[in-house]
């Protein structure tokens, strides 16, 4: 099924939007308000530092790579979801 951007905003969840690029995983950080974040993860609209522990995947390739990443000890706190179309 998947999760929508609206649901993420309603739940106030910061997240990475992930897509596969060949064998690589590209992740773009977003605040729960929907604003794309810079690498410091600070949202100037909300005036807070975002906590990104959710990876939302746009495609099956990204989902497979994100699940592999989240299974490693360094990333065990990350959750993985699919983006609803």
C-alpha cells in the first residue's frame, strides 16, 4: 500500500525520500512540513533541527536497498516505507 506525503505531514514525521539510481540509493531529506532540507537538517520554516529516521521509497529498487541499509547495525533505528502512488 504505502504512505502518502500528506500522512507524513499529519504524523509530523521527518523523512528521507529515496530512489534507486542503478545500484545506488539516492536520499533527499524532508521536514515533516514538506520542505526539502539542506545537509544540516535544519528547517528554517519550522525553526527546528529535524530527526530523520524514516526512509520513504519511490520505487522497488530503492525499497530493496533501503531495507538492506536498515538491517545494518549502524542504521537499525531507521524505518522503511513505500511511497503511495
